[in-house]
């Protein structure tokens, strides 16, 4: 009897636990019940490299401040505030009473609750605002949409949202790649305030071409063009605010606009009203005279950025502030990149970049540390000293962690990037003699003579992994006879370089990196703008 009672007690306890856990799970909200369906590119946007690359000098991420849906604080607008609120422009003309009430809540939020934060945005904006306005105006975008950077990041190039959107314009990974913004362990061009501004302008212009309305284009910048198209089809709405009014009637929850998107456009309109009335509202007016004239530099692969800053007459923190895209003290080792210095420092920077010392780490690659590796064995294997390995990797001691990444000399200066196609041996017409100087490398010699490292090694019968040179060594520099049929027009007057498309490349990105237009690139290759290009595809460059 006691045994039966014992089993009965255990059974009752188990039954109680089961019922309790079931009740708890019933109280949990259904996962993604209110969320959008996964967009077609969501996997690509969220996907990161399987191996997290280590960054030597990455700027700590600052999470972008996104105001919650503001509540009316009950404080009536002052005379000056009401005058500013009633001002209108092309984007906020003809708003109804309901829309004006919504905009007013955001207007009050920035002026009353977040006034100090907004003034911080204003002081930060004076460095970039003239450039942003010019880019937007040149592309036919209403100048006041430039203030979208206030809503996105407060003009902070280092802002990172909880979803991973990065930079002043808060690009997600996939969208940034589509508009030519490189992202890897060495550089994240979403943080480049100049390149990302051009990318944002191109994206907004394309969205406007899709919808024919700037407020819908702005909403699509936040929610994605697919979401806005589906919502418009479902409701038959003709503008953003009509779409918001009909949002609740959309039968599929996943197609409905999220509250964030419904507040996104009113928030921008509130910011626009404030920005056009800074003096009336007694807010700090950005001194656009403080915007530095920056000079863009083409930085070769593997450039020591610390040395570049020093030789340009800049402290590292000054250089880093101008170049938030770089994540290391060394530029990407396989491709050129863009650095910015003040106009007055450009001559010094250019002089140093044209010297041999600037390409010291060109052609270096990442090596994954294995068990038993040490600096001495790796130095012997790759033909460099331990001191050079330490300098390239910012190491103070000899300790290496298994699985971590280490920079070591590579066998190519451009192992993964688009580059001139190597001519076949039959096109090498002659060899000129060159004597190796102290500090020379295969990369510096090849670059100085406008040829690839592959061709230089081939002309001198060097093995693929043979990279060491000695002062006084004689090398043959090949002369190339270029055929006129590659990329030539009927008259044979036009020649073209050839590159191979790599993963993540877009027409926009290739055109930007090679100082040409998307239209010219598409014309030269017989492509349709908007049609994707594929890895391994060859393109001609003008």
C-alpha cells in the first residue's frame, strides 16, 4: 500500500509539472507572429563568414539611437515652435490633420525630450552635410532628404543597429554589397561617409524610379522595396499616408507595415521641419565652414596605414576619424582601397605612397594558426623575420593562439581581386633588364612597370611561391605587345582592361572602383543595368 501511495505521489508531481510548463508556453507570444515574412535576400543579409576574422584596430560599435514611438508630452507648442511646425516644403505639403498630429509627436520628441541629443547630431552633421547635400542635389534627390541621416544614425559613421545595419546610412550587409560597399575583416565601406552617401543616393534614386513618390521611396529604404510593393498591391493605396490608413485591412499580417516603418516617414518630416527652422527654434546651426576638404587617395594593397598617417603629418586618431572604414592598421592586402586626408596633407601623403616603403605588406594573406606553430617556424617558412611578422600583426610577444589569423607573405599581390588579365606568353615581345634595389619586392617592381606578379615570375622562370629577392639581382621586365581586338571598336581606337567578377561584385561597385560610370560599363559589355553579374564572368573596363 505504501509503495502504491509513493508511485501515486510521484505521478501527481509529474502531472503538475507537465501542466505548469504547458501553461507557461501558452503564455509566450507566438514567434514572429507579427513579423514580416523572410524576404528573398534575408539569408544573404544575415549571413556572416563562417570564420569570424579578427580585427586589430576595429572602432568599437556605437549602437544607433532609434527613438521609440513618442507619446505626446502634453506641452503645447510655443509661438516659435508652431511657426516652425507649420512651415512646408515639397515633401510635407498638403498633409491632413491626422498626419500633422503624427508628425507633431515626433517634432515635440526631438525638441523637448531629446533636444540635447538632437544638438549633438547637428554638431556632428556639419562635417558631412555639405557633401551629402551636393551628392543628393547632383542626383536629382530633394535636398531635404539628406536629413534622413539624422533619422538613421545622427550622422554617425560608426553607428551599428541591433540588426547589424551599419554606418551613417545604416546599410545591411547584402544591400551594401549590391551598391559597391566592400565588407570584410579589413575594411567596411558602409562606415565610409563618402562612399556610403553615394550608395544611399543611388539606392534612393532607384527606389523613387520604382514608386514615383519620394515618401514611398523613403519608406522602402526602411522596409525594403518588396514589402512596400506588396502592401501597395494589397491596398490599392497611392501614397504613403493612404497606405498607413489602409494598413489594418491587409489580410496577411506579414504584408502589413510594421510600426517602425509607419513612424519612419513622419519622423523624417519632423526632422525636416526642425532643420529648416534652426534659428527660430534657437538650436545650434551647423557651421558648414568646419567641413574639411578631404583628398581621396588610392592606397595600394597591404599599405601600413599608421606609416601613411605619420608621413602625411596626421596623428593616428586624426587619420582614423577621417577613415572609419578601415578596421586594421594595414589596408586590405589583395586590393587597392580609398583613404582620405585633409587637402593640405595630400602632397606629403602622395609622396610617401609613391615610394617603395608604402607597399611593404602588399601581397600578404591570412594564415590560420595550427597547433605547434610559432613565429620562428612561420618566419622561416615564409622567408621573413620574426620582427616583421610582429609588426604586420601588431604582436608584442611570441604567443600565438590556435585558430587565430596571422598575416604572412603571400605569393600574389592580388590573389582575389579583379585585375588586368595576364597576356599569354606569345605576347611578350622583349625583356628589359632591371637591377633589384634594397627594399624592392615583386609587387613594387610589377606595379612600377604596369605588369602582374604572375607575368614577372613567368618572364624570369620563377616558381609560383618564389618571392624572395636580393639587392643586385637581375630581373627581366617583359614588354607586352597588346592585340587591338580586345575591347576595340570598329576603328580599333579603344582598348579595354579585363577583370573577372568575384562574389559580391556589382556593376555599381566595379564602376566606382574603376572611376567609370555604370552606363559606360554596361555599354562596353552589352549588359542591361539591373541584371545581375555572376562570379567568374569577365568584364571589359574602359
